[in-house]
């Protein structure tokens, strides 16, 4: 048997339902600091140095993070029960 449930809610309601912390203030501080840093970069070299500070592993780190997200999505879409790759047993 397959059951689909649709829930319509705001991002704030979803965050509360899932028990995730409210990071609004931290995000605002981060965006403001990043904006100020980008405005202070007067040349390409300064902008490149800022990029290295934000993503210390550069393109490799971003690719690794992308693969991590893709594998998580693939696991969620396949319905696997976890890292072992086993699907949950069905009753009946």
C-alpha cells in the first residue's frame, strides 16, 4: 500500500514542526558580514582571496559537498533504510 500525504505550510511552520532551530538572526549577521566584505573587495585579487576564505577547499570542497547532497537525495528517492542500503521490510 502506498500513501501520499501533502502538507501545506510556511517554511517557519515546517521548521517548528521538524524541531529545527531558528537561525534567522545568525543568517542575517552572516549575510551582512558577507555583503560588507564583498563591498570592501576593490579588485579581482581581493575578491579571489575572500572566496578562498569562504570556501577553504575551493572547487574541490564545493564538488564534495554537492556529491554529499546528491547521494542523500538518491537515498531518499530510493527509499533505502540507511547507509546499509537495505529497504525497510513490508508487513503482509
